[in-house]
C-alpha cells in the first residue's frame, strides 16, 4: 500500500473517531438534560412535606376545624407532623402569624408546592383563621359571637302581637349562635328591670347582647330593621301591633268589614283584600262579611256613600301603619273618624269584575291597550 493510500485511510479513521466523539457528546448532553427534566418531574410530583398545627381553644359553640383538617390529610401531601396546641401554648405562633381568631390552622414546610384555598400566606407558612362566629379572640381571651337573647312578651291582651321567638329563629337560620334564649312575662321582675334600664316603651321587645357585633351582615340587617343600641345591648321594640306600656293599650288593631252582593256571581272574591292587607302588615283583630241586601248592608252603603261592590271598610288603627294611608289615598277614602273605605275596584287590574250599584251593571276591568 502506497503512502497516499495510507494517509487517506488514517484521515478517514480519524474523522470517524471524531464524529463518534461528537455523537457521544451530544447523546451525553441529551441524557443529562433528560435526567434533569425527569428529576424536575419527579420533584414536582413528590408530595410536599407539610407540618400542621391546630390552635384549638376551649370554646363551646366554636367552629369545629376537624373536617378541614381531614380534607387536608386526604390531599396530595406528606404530613410529616401534626400537633394541637392551646392558645396559651401557641402564644408565639399567634403573635408571629398575626392570628386574630381561633381555632386556627397553620401549615409549614414546603408550602410553595401546594394550593390551599381559604389559607393566607403569612411569613413562611399558610394560615387559616377566618373562622365564622363564635370564635375565640386571643387578644382579649374571650369568645365572641355567643349571643344572649331575651324576649319580653306583651300581655295576653295583645293576641296579634308578634312572637319575638320567630325573629330569633330567623337569625339562627342565618348563622347566629345563641348561647341562651330567655323569655319573660311583662310583669316579671327581670323584665321590669330591662324595661327601666333600656327605656322600653312598647311590648313585645327583643334584646340581644353585644356579641351580635361579631356578625356584621346580620348587625346591618338588625339596624335597618329597627334594633337600637342601648349600652352594651341591642333592643328591638315591636312594630304594630304592640302594647303601649304608658297607657296600657294595644295599638295597631284593625276591624275589617267585607261588603258583598250575593246576587253578583261574576264579582271577584272580596277575601282578596285580606291578602293585600297582610302584605302591608295590617293586623286584623276581627272580620265579618255583610251582604248589601241586609239591613246592616244597606246602612253601610248609605253611611259611607258606597257605589260599587265588593268593597271593604277598615275601622280602628289602620292610620297608624306607616305609608299605608298614602297608598290607600290612591284607591279609597279616609274619613274624619279614620274609617278607610275602598272605592276604586278598577285598580285591582284586568279581569276583575265588580258591580256598579248606580247603574246595576257588572263591569269587568279591561286589559290595557298596548298601543295606547
């Protein structure tokens, strides 16, 4: 083999070796990057190592945090430690994490690897302390949100007066925790003291302790509904009907007379007015139906100048109901003796039939003309 051929073979071999080395380097580089990627995937899929601390006060009625803890345990984490501490033993943690309500849950460790809804990032951990009332306030060392309710009933003469227990039930359904629910008769010594101390003028009355302030949304409803602050209490005095303590009289009772014509079978059912009155909160103490063919019916027609039936007459305290007189003025009249007479049957709307007593005609209220 001549020298030229030898050199050519050596050069080819060197090139093959070089290419092999390059390919090996590329493969090693790819393997290295692949290993790094695999390591990243493994790390990302590895459950985070978490340490859980529950700060649990001795608090009757406070929210039970155990369901949330069980949910945390069932998630994709490696719970390396779990402890439950009293507020006294957890003082440094409460201070470090700025905890305002107990019970509270603190998650520490690899918290950057987890998603924990309702937990707030504070310092090196995640904190859940947005407990609904009742809760333990570590700053004052007291439980907030345990409301004490006291009801002072009206005397038995006010049969239509509101049962204040229904209001307590409504607030209970809205999440208010009542630690106690006392009820007193008006002549009870404790009731008399509450009446004097809080300037209560009418009964029934409902009194809440200041723990109601732990429920801001409910407190707003209370204020709008008529609760007033009295010292460290919230007092609600009944709307109509009520028993007035100064003159010992029941206010807000209304007598209802429903006037009909039994000969008008097409006329609307006069009892419809009862539902309308109920919508305005008017308390009916007595009711009766009178036909215009009777002597009493004829007397009512003449006395009040009634020209159409069915209709109703209200006697008593209807004038006391806020806003009711203004509405009534658009459909009827109010006499000097505060007798309310309904006169505008057409105001009931399309399809309702009534009798014009002047002409004897039965009139059906027409539908409004859309093009009018």
